[in-house]
């Protein structure tokens, strides 16, 4: 069966001629001229074969091309998600600043009452230096937490659209990632005066190190949301288990404490394994760039980079394979 859909407007953002080609070929059936049966076609119950037409795309790189071609639709999803998030909210987008600020204040008060001695970073000291260190960790963790939380349920939330028409499904988790990145960029407005008041001795040649750290963290989140969103479309258990995993992840990553605490508590081998966590490496690089804090071990950062690359590549492959039957199983 061949079904074509043209000129369908999603949220007023993308007019395109979309063509869905799929079919069932019974035993002994024939294909039309020019059609190619891919080797990854699956055998179904009843002796029929689910046929995928077109060239195989093992690495799923075609999805990136489709996402780029549908960038106007991606912008529409992104704008819609922002409007829904801050609709009928009195404070509005300022909530993006309130969340990391309150988190920083809570941990500062906790460390103060417990009498915990913090590590002085850069040329600054005291509680403002601690606030800068914690705030950087809170902002970066907010990106991870918000993107994974929202993107995991993005496909399920749009299942009424996925089951009716084809469009690049990757756009849905990407939209959630863009919203989380928007929150992070707004939160940086809060970081500038805190670092300035802390007199942390910022060196401008080093500040540019925040950009590769941020790009690295975005790639890590991208690979993670490809896995989580597609898995959650098939197994709803993922959505229930994710909040618990994120709670654990916040405390095993140096979000509210500096890497110096790890150096004094763990052996060199365990320090390398600890910084193999991409979130830990990215936060460590950002703190080095802004506050002059010590960098994590090089070997640990290399392992974290390898893990990030594996997560992105495997995520593309898995999302491509699950995308073939997503409309039927979601």
C-alpha cells in the first residue's frame, strides 16, 4: 500500500509534501518497478513480510538530514513548548532564574549550618565564591535534568500525531532539548553578577572554554534523549524510572561540590572513573574556564568523550530502528 500526504500544515510552521511508503508483501508477491526491498525488512506473524523501501541507513544519518530539512517545524515545536510552559504564569520566564538561585541558596545555607569548609576558587573566597561554584553546577545540571525529563515523554505526548502522519520524529525530543538550552542561556544572566561580586579572577582567554563544555554537554543530552524517548515510546517504565535516576545522577556528579573534594576522597583510579561521567567533565571544564578551578584528569575526560560519542552514534542507530515501527507500537 502506498499512501501520500501533501501540504499538511503542523502548527502553521511547515508546508511540505510528505510521502509515506510502506507495505505488506505476501509470499510470492511482486514489487513495482524501481522499488528496492531493504535487507532489514522484518518477518511478521502470519507469514507476511513488513517491507521497507529505499536504501538502508545503518547509522541513521538520514534522520539528521530530515531534521535539518524540517527545521521550520522544529522551530514551531520549540515555540509551542515555550508558550505552553510559561502560559498563565505570573513570573513568566523569570522562573528560569528562580530555580537555580533557590537551589544555590539552599545548599549554601546547608553548608553554613553544617560548618562545611569549602574550597576557595580563583582569587575569590567566602560564600560568594561557593555560590559561583554551585551555580555553575546547578545551571549545567538543569540542562541535563530538563532535557531528559521533557524529551523522554515527547514522543508519547504527540502519539496522536505520530499515528496519523509521518514527519521527522527526531524533532520532538530535539524541541525539548532546545527548550532546556534556552533555560540555560537565560540562567547565565544570573551567573555574571554572582561571579563578578565573588571577585573570582576571571581571565577572558579562559572563559571561552565554557563553549566546548556546553557543546559537549548538549551532545551528551542529545544521545541520551534519543535512547530515552524511543524506549519510553515502547516501554512506559522508562518514564517512571527516570526521576529516580536523575536524583542519583545529581549527587554522583559534582553539581554542588568542587572537584577538589573528590581529589581528597578518592584514589587516582577512582578519580578517573568518576570523571568518565560526561556531566562531571563538562562541569569541571566550565568551572575551570570561569573560576580557575582545577581541571579533571585528562584520561577521565577522554573516556567521557568516548562514551559521549558512543551514546550519540548508538542513539542514532537505535532511534532509526525503533522509528520503523513506532507508529504501530506507541
